[in-house]
C-alpha cells in the first residue's frame, strides 16, 4: 500500500490550503483513513479521520476549520484547511488503517507565517 501526499506549502495566517492523498488501492479497503501532523519539537497528533461508513472525527483545535473528505473513484483522501493559524505549522501525514496495520505517507510540509 502506498500513500502519496501533496498540496502543502507556505500560507499566511487566515489563508487556506487543500491537502490531497492518493492511495494505491480503494479507500473502502481500509477501516479508517485520516490525516495526522507533527509540529517541530512535538509528537505526531491526530488531525482528522474518516471511517469507511462515512463518520468523521476531528481534533478540537481544527474542528470547524478543517474538513476531511474521501473520493473512492479517485482513491483520494483530502483535507481542506481554512482559517490557518501559525500553530497549524507542521508536517502533515496521510494515514490508512486496516487489519491491525497502519500505512503512512511521506508527509507534506505546511507552514503558516506572515
């Protein structure tokens, strides 16, 4: 299984970015897909998840600003990020979970700075 992220970059506070993750097989094959992030000097943390029956879950710090979505026709998992803050600066990782195994992408850098 391969996961490839794209869409990171530099954005000003209050701006928006859309991250996309292409998965090498149907996202319905996984129990959960999602996005995690690791900020400098911190542990990796959950950002948002999407189950294969459509339930979503968000960390409290991003709820109402970020939206996770999946497109099974394209095998993609996207993260729309609005109202970005400097504290959202991190490497963002795509994740897929199935049968006790976690799969990870290589990560994409998001920097929020003026």
